[in-house]
């Protein structure tokens, strides 16, 4: 089981990373890292995030919710899919 989740629907105009960190930490558990990738062509932040928890159980709890609302943004939660090398 993975300790990293994929969160789509993030709207940086409504919510900042600190709000996301505080929300997910208080609801699901300790967070190790949050990645907010940039579009390689435009350099702008994407509308999705990767959240790595301290443990897989926290990630499992987050994914079990599938959908959450944070400051008006509907966030869709799923496990991060690992790319094959």
C-alpha cells in the first residue's frame, strides 16, 4: 500500500498549500511532503498535488473519502500511480 496520494481539483486561487497541509494533517494524519508540480511548458502550477503521508494508513484513510471539499474546491483523492521504469 502506498503512502502517497494524488489530489486533483486543487484551485490555487482559493486555497494555498498551507491550508491543504493543515486540512489533510488534521483529518488524516502526519504529512511528510506535498508536491505541487509545474506545467513544463508554461511553468504554472498544475491543478493537482501529491501528498506523501508519514504512514500508509493515513493515505488509506484519505483515499477512503475519495472526495472532499476544501474552501469551495471539490478535491478528488486517489492513490498516486507509480510509473514503471
